[in-house]
C-alpha cells in the first residue's frame, strides 16, 4: 500500500517567539511509519515539529501549523491508498499573530483571541473514494463513546481510541493501551509497546485494503 501518515503536534504562532501547541511527541506515528515500511508499504510522513529521527525508507514532509498540515495532506492524498491521521492537530489558532514580540508591560491579565482551525479529516472527507481513512481519538473521559462519534462524524474506516490518563498510555512514553473501533467491532488491546500497537493497527488496515480490493 501507499500509506500517508500524519504525526506530531502542530504549533500555532502567537508572536515571533511564542506558540500554542500540545504534548504529542510523535512516537505513536513514527512507530506506525517504521512498522509500515518494515511490512513493505511505501510510506510518506507529514510531521509536525518533533524531536525524533526519521525512520529508514520513509519520506518526510515537515510542517508547523494546522493550516500547513491541511495543505500537505491535500497535496499528498491523491497518491495514497490509506491515510492514518495520528497527528494531534491544534483545534484553535490565534485570531491574529503579533508581528513583534508581545511585551508584558504592567498588565495583570492577557486575553488571547483564538479562531478554529480547519478539521483536516472533515475537509478531505469528500475525497475519500476507496481510500482507507484512520483517525485517532486521545480522550480523558467517555473514551469509547467519543471515539465512536468521531468515527461517524469524520467518515472513518477505523478509529484508534486511547485514554491518555490511563497508566502506560498517552504522551512521551514508549507504551500505549488502545481500543481499535470500526462500524462493527470494538477491539481492546492490552498494554503494549507503541511498535506492537502499530503492528495491530497496520494488520487491520491491510485487512480492510484486501477486502476492498476483492470487491
Ligand atoms: N483532526 C483533524 N483536524 C483537526 C483536528 C483533529 O483531522 N483540526 C483529526 C486528528 O488527527 C485525529 C481525529 O481528527 O485523527 C480526532 O482528533 P481529536 O483531536 O481527538 O478530535 P477533535 O475533532 O478535535 O474533537 P474534540 O475537540 O471533540 O475532541
């Protein structure tokens, strides 16, 4: 398969020295890219700012903001069979970026006005065709219900849900505990290395791909 994988956080600039971002390290997405290349797939990564070494045999497109990630996804989408959106895309971005460093002066309070970013999966949903779309849902509560809502609303084939507050799951660590959900089933995986989680996800994507190819 030709796989497109997005990873990492995005950064939304506030002024020339500051940004809004989140705790995504990119480890889950890079594990997916490494495992996919080892399984013989052709992989393109669209990566937000992360401090990880590029896996062998993987092409990387680097982006910073959610808007840049959307542009890169649209550009690369035509060439892929499956898209895995592992990136933690910012939902909000400053309504205006200050051209000069913001000075604190004597202020006791600062209000930042934010505007929503484009939802990448929703924006590209009309271009899906026979491509397989996989999303991630990192939640702190109502994990399965929230993931199922996103599966439907974003027109996905699979969604990988995880409770980022659970022991051994979440940000900056080597392990994860996820549930793989599609329209028919909910598969809870045990605590595993991110590489092992990646292998499970890829096996599911490959099954979907084979099933689609036989139709
Ligand atoms: N996503 C996206 N574009 C965005 C935000 C998220 O494509 N602007 C993708 C993520 O890459 C992920 C999926 O949508 O695969 C779910 O992201 P998540 O942040 O969990 O959900 P949100 O859509 O932000 O919903 P909520 O704020 O209700 O959690």
